[in-house]
C-alpha cells in the first residue's frame, strides 16, 4: 500500500470527532445488564429470564435495564459485558451457563460490579450462582405424564446430554413410573439447545414411534409443543409456563422458572450495599419455580396427585433416594443413599424405563 | 418394528427433503446457465425470514410463501448483477450473498421471533392417508409445498429440456460465446435463470419457517443451502435425479433421529455426522463421473471439474 | 480456455487496492449503504458509528480487544490467501479451526505436567497438524480431480464441530463440570500468555509470523513463483513439470494448518479448555478479508483491523440500538459487493 497512514489518520480523526460528547442522562437507581443466549421471545428459558428481569424492574422504581440478545458463549460475550459496564451497569445477569467463565473474567476485572449467574458453580466475592431445583421438580410432572399417557410411551427431547438434563429426565421418569410401572420415556438428543428444524424432526420421530406425550429440555419448547399439538398428541412444557398458550388442546402441565422474586432481592442488595454471593438453589416452594396451570383434559384427581407430590417435595422428599437402577440394570443410587443438590450435575446414566443412550 | 422404522424414515425424508429439493432445483437451473450460487444459503434464510414475517403480519402462510419466493428472486438478481454484469468472481460473490442473507434475514425476522403462526395448513389425502401402514404418521397429510415438490421437479425438467428458453439457458451454460453467436442473449438468459433459481430458493426457505418449524430464528437453515449445492452435483445437474438426492439426504437426517427414538446405542454426534459424510461419500464415488456432466461453462469457476 | 482462478482475481483487486483513496471510498460507500439500511429500520447510524469509535478507540480495553479479535481473523485470512495463490478455494477455515483446537486440546490434556515452554509449542504444532489434515483431505480429493475443494471444505465445516462435541461429551468430559459439555480446564502451562493485563495473547505473534511466512513464501521463494504459475495457468505449469498434485495437497495443508493454529489460540488463550462454539464464523470472515485484501500481507493486516472494528459495530448495534448482532453481516456483505462490483472483468 502506498499510504496506509492515510487510513490510520482518518480513523484517528474520526475517533477524536466522535469522542465529543456525552449525552446527559438522569441518574437511575441502578443499571442492570443482562445478556441472553437467544431471543427473549422463545416461550422458553430466555423468556423466563426476561420475565424475571421485568418483574425486578417493576419492583424497583428507577431501575434501568440494558439487554443484549443472541450473545454467544464465546469471547464475544466478554466484550458485551464490558460495554454494559462502560454504560454504567453495576449488576449483571449473564443468563446462560456458558457465559460463566467469561463473566467471571469480567468480574475479576471489575470488583465493584456484581454478578449473579444461573446454572453455574463458581462463586467469588462479587459473583454468585443461582438456579432452580429443577431435577426434583420434574418428579410431580412425571406423575402427571404417567397418569395421562395411553400408549405408555412418552417422548423427551433433550438439547444436550449434560448431567442436569439427564437428571431432569430421570426425575421425570421416576415420577411417571411411580404411578405407572409400564411407562417408557424415549429420549432423543438434538445436540443443540436451540435447533428448531431438528426439534421438529425429533418431535415427529418420537410421535412416529408411538409417543402420545411430548416434553423437552431445550431452550424453547415452542416447536415441540406445536408439533405435538398438530398431530393430536399431548404436551408438557418446560422453562416458561407461558408455553401453554401454544397447545390449547393437548397441554397437560409444565414446569417454569419464576426468577423475579430472587432477582429483585439481588438488585435490592446491590442498591443497599449488602450483596452476598452464594450458591443458591431454590425450588417451587421458595418461589423460583412454578408448576404451570393444568390443561383442559387433566382430571381433578391427577391434578391433586401432582400437587400432593409438590407438597411432599417442599417437606423434604427427594426422589433420588436409593435404591435406583439405571436402564441397564446397574444400581446407581444405593440403598439408603440420597443424591442432593450438589450431585445434580453428575448424572451420566438413565433410570429404568428410559430408552436412550446417556453417553 | 422395521416397518415403523421405515415408515418413520420415509415420512421424515419427505418432510426434510422437500425444502432440499426446492433449493436443489433452483440451483440446478442456475448452474445450467453456468453460474454457481454459493449464496444459496443466504437466499434460503431470506426466504425463511420473509415468509415468517409476512405470515405473522397477514395471517396467511400462503402469502408468506409467495412473498418469500419473490424476495429470493430479488436477492438472486442482486447476486446476478455482480456475477453477470460485473463479471465478479462467482465464489466470492456467493459468499458475500451468504453474509448478506444472514444479516438481512436477522434484521427482517427480529420483530417476529416468537410469534405464533398457523403455518401452512395440512391437506389430507382421503383414502391413502387411512391405509393401515400409513395411518398415524405424517404420510399423505402434508402441506401444499410437499405435494408440489415432485411436480415442480418435473416442471424444472420440462423448462430446461423441453422449451426453447431452457435450450438457451443450457447453451449459455455450455458455451456463452457460441450462444451469443447463435443469436441468444446470454446475459438476459442468465438473469432469468438466476431469478427462477431465487424463486425456488425463497420457497425452500419458506417451507422451513412456515411449515416445518412454524418459527423463525437466526441462521435456522444450518447449512442446508450448501447441502443443496452438493446435491446438484449428486444429481448430475438433472432435476429429476434431484428428487432422489433430496430424499436420500432428508432420509439420512431422519434416520439418525428415528434411530435415537428407538434407543439405538450410538452417540448422537456420530449419527449427526452421517448425512454430511454420506454426501461426501457420494460426491467422492460419483464425483469423477460427474465431471463430464457439468455444464462446461461452470468449469471457469470450479477449477478441477474439468 | 482461460481459467478464471482466484489468484488472478485477487491480483486484479490488489492492483487498485494499492491506492488508499479508493480503499477509503469503498469503505465510505459501503458505510453509506449500510446507514441507509439502518435508517430504513428506524435506527440511528451516526450514533452507532460514534458509539463504536468511542468504545473501540476511546479506551484501552477497546483497543486491546481489537487486537484480540484480529488474531483469529489474520490467521483465517492467511489460511485462505495461501491456497488461493495456487488457485484453490479454501472455505473450510471453520472446520480447520475446530480440528486444530481439538488436536491442540489433546496435547494439553495428555501432557498437563509439562512446562509451558515445551507444552505450548507442542500444542501449536498439534493445532497446525489438526487443521492441516482437515484441509489435506479436500486437497487430495481435488488433486485427484475427484471433487472440487469448495464443496468438500464447506461440508467438512459441519463435521468438525461434531467431532469436538463427541469428545467433550464423551472421553474428554471434564470431571468438575460433568454437568456441562466441556473438557477439563487446561493447566496453566497450557495457556498462552497474555500481555499487559489484557487478553492480547501470544497468538498474535503466531498470527504475525504466519503473515510473514506467507509473504516470504509467495514473494520471495522459488516455490512462490511455481505457486503463482499453477494458480495462473495449471496446464502450462504441468507442462513445465511443476508437480501440481503435490503443491495442491501441501498448500491446502499449510493453509488449513494456519487455521488450525487459530483454533489452538482460541482454546489455549481465550477459553482455557475445549468446548463448543469456538468460532463465531472466523473462517468465513477470513475468506472475505482475504478477498478484499488482494492477497497482499499489509492488505490482510489492515482488512483484519477493519473487520475487527466492524464486528464492534455489531456489538454496539445490539446493546444500544436493539438490533441483532447478525445485522453486521450486511455491512460486511455490502463492502464485498462494492468491491466486487467495481470493475467488470473484460476477459474471454
């Protein structure tokens, strides 16, 4: 190039010109940043996060929320978070598991900014961790499915076979089996938390195999629920209880996250200077999760059975109490052993009656 | 047991393969005119986003498909301007179109993510769909695009091989100078071929968003445009053979999911690779023989297919 | 019959790209078109550009991140530019990056106890080999005139991430985070060091070295002349006795290897372990950069810088204006459109 300096000069000039200035703003009580891995309109995980944040915003007047959707779990997300901090964010929710390490890097660089990360496990002075007690919460949902199925085959679409997801399937199957020993849960893995075309094909494949209820652990339940509804099957939702609107006829129930209460508490703690990092896991009774309203075809006694199970959970019942065998006959949880919160990520096996390969 | 597996694979193959067929048909026509459109992926995305947006706004998925087709055609014309009039390198232009399509589709689709649409209605064939083996599956209970897929392939064949227009297109693809000398206008023919290709591409994308998944999200075509380009070679640039190609690849996709649904003990990732490896294997086995079937004009772009 | 090879077109682009003013005009024109599109959807382009400059050039973090972004872009661009000299189209940068990351991770996980000064070069070599093999496969197929490398490299892009997923869900699944698909964390000795408390890492050295190597190879050696001969007219080159098959495979392999190093850089410096989602499209962006840069090293450097800035525009648009990041692809495409549409090629 004859004169590359020209470009550099141009860029520097442009930089100087634009650095001028600031747009005056009112000082909000708190600026909260949130990054989502997908779109908030997914009737699923991201929607539940957005709903929680909106609830937090409604509870705290003067709170400003800045958000970014479709932020991938790569080095990019660090830049996005840094940008938000430059805009004044003092509390950040990096809402996807894979954002964790990057958020931690940012947290270490900015000890005056606070983070609460869902689904992870690292905790530092300005970095905490929270999630719902999903695994055990799937047990009552399984009861509903076990009672409602007529073909005794239930389809479960899983995004990625991580421990937590397998735990969900296991609790679901344990619940279903507890009311219907013949029931089978068939698992199909799409290898992506959010590949709609695969989810549609997976749903169809499960329906082709005779499943009459579909449920899932993917970011958004929409496609699978719609597939079930269009072929006359029943569905159970996950992540956001709003998804019931997609299946007016076939909806049984679902499990959703209701993060708002917790998020409000965290935001208040940042404003008051009382932020406490922790490894927080809350269930239905503490308000972080909710069982969705039942669909029109669910009989009253099934509803009662489900809600009774929810009660039992609140009183300390843990479905992962031994002895529990996996689908190859090996005892995985021994007699007298109980798997608590800390072990929920350790599943690499499927319980009896589940058709699928865990690894 | 095998019967259910076969039925599932066939049903899945037809569902997944429909959009592949449309995309492949469009690209066959384009390549017959001597132009490779690597940007097909971008056109699929534009089709998907536009169809979904229009369906959300107007409530009519059919209208969505129509507008998507036109949008695909327009995008193809933009690409055409670069490679036909400006004689730009086809591969680079194609990738640029892919980027363009990725961005435009994201922009268009942004406001409609999460919208719920009715989608293309399913039309049930009265007697066939109640046959014992068929009942309970998606066979013979499809939307209009699936029913039209094979007729469209026949139409493409007829256009290319039984009309004067098609003859002209193929002539341009073989030897643009000779075509020009014989009184045809190569550039016009190429633009027309590209436009038709874009129409098909837009429809293919539309099928994904308003029928198969009834949703939109960024990048949802996941490389199907590139698969279609490979399928063009697989089918020796012939519309009717493209049907086989689309079924095979659609079937491969369906097979891996059906196998999982039956509890086959293979890693889902290995199963996932199967369609792509199958395409590669087929290209490999028949790639050499394909060379002579390619329109000669394509050689100017693909060094090595000559 | 003349062959419209990539190298020739690249050189044509290079002719005018040595005039900085035209360069500037292209960028300005592209920005103008993009601004129009932004205005059409009711967004504020001026604010977007101002914000971008403020966040990228206005502070040390922004500047350092530009360099961080450039590292994989530079490598991906060279991975395309080198094979282009022989008339080969390498669109497989994504897959080659993943395979490089995979093999480098194998090294990191297999030899955790080694000191950094041995382990890091081993990982770099492994990264190179991983990408090289992945590119050599299409290279061999092309050399044997079986399948065109454009298609094969494209298809292999989709297979490579699946191989990575297979390993991180299976044999390499990390114990501490068995709940999440990723390998165990690399030991400190497997992490490329960074400079000045930023994320600029030693991969930058590798990237600049690759650029230098590219320049030396192509401009200064006998092989470079031979490569250009093949790229310009393969038939004549063959008649001259230049071993085309060998060149094809070797050059593809080297190109892929360089992309593989980009992968090694990502897992070693940025991620610290092997996981999914390593590349937001570096391979394809590298292709665009190589195309725009006209195969000259300084052009590649500046274009990588430009694209690093452009990706910042995407971030800004997302945070401050609520547009999806993917919209920035439109800007990249428009730049390429403007470049490609500039001068019709008047050749038979």
